[in-house]
C-alpha cells in the first residue's frame, strides 16, 4: 500500500530536505518518526527537494506503507515540522514522478526598518525598488525558457528548459510576494531568479538584459543567489487532485 503525506516546515534549523551524513534534515526527521510507529523503515519520495533554510507550506511526500494519524506522527517530530495530512493513495502514486507542477513563493520585506516577526521569514530589502520592473521581469518568465543562467554551473542537470505556468509579483504594501509555478525546478533556480530581478529593480541591470538571460546564458551572467529564508515551497499539482 502507498500513503501520501502533506507537510509543512520551517527550514531554518535544517540542512535541507534530503538526508545527508552528519546533518539534521527534514527527510531524516520524518522518516525516523514514521519508522518508530511502523516498526520498519519507510523511505520517502518527495515532490520537490528544498535546500537548507527553505520553508514549505504544502510539501507532498509518499511512502510504501499504511497511512498514519498525523497527530501520532507529529508527537515524534520537532515543532518546526508538521504533518498536516496522511492518507491512503493509489498503489502506484509517486509524489515526485506524478507531479504536474510545483509552486513556490518568495517573500520580500521592502522598508527602511526591520520587522521582528518577519526575521527568518522574508528577505529584508532596504534599498531602492522599482516594482514595475519586478512585474516586467515576472511577465518575461511565462512560457518555455532555457534556465541555464539560473542554476549553478556545476550541476547534474542535462536539460535546462522549463515551462513556467505562472509568474507574478503580488504587492501587499511593505511585503511583496513572488509566485512562480513551473513543471519542474532546478537547484537554486528561484533564488537566482529573485536575486537577478532585484538587480533589475534596483537599476543595476535592465529588463531587456534579464529577458536575454532566459535564452540559455551562462550562470555568471545572472545575478546573485537570494537568501534561502525568503523562499517557500507552496503547493504541488497532481492529475485529478
């Protein structure tokens, strides 16, 4: 039998999703909790691996065993990880392979003074910011593009074209959110996109230059990688879900 988990976590204390020797990871914590209840190992397949410091609102994972009461699993997890749901799934369900798209959100606090409640939750940006330029960059992202410039040059990726289904900046006053939905993402892709868009919005490069990067430019031509703490894995789309 197969089960499907819906997870929420604060990525700050962890070295990312994937198990790594000598590191504290989300996968390691959740698999340990499942194993204690089931009495055997239950390896997880995840919809999208998140890097160190990246958060999740609606991460999905699957494992080959019975579904468990989320309350019982949460009792064995640190307070920074929460199982929101655990339910039976079709026997052939695979959280990663079956995903049609993933959606991320990057949160940006734009004001002169810091916010005590957004520390570790949003990137505090004190510099000039052309919001129209941000929106122009987001509009340029929609559709198929070659994102070679937006992932580390040292990579295992072979194909760099991705289909962006949604890309927009949503304005909430001092707080801005960059929402992006894509068929699949590459390592650091969203954070490099944000770092490069911030260069455009602060006048350090033009919107035309940003659009040119989407044709398969080298990584060194794009901007810096934005900090991890502003990024959230938001949702996953599945067929008939």
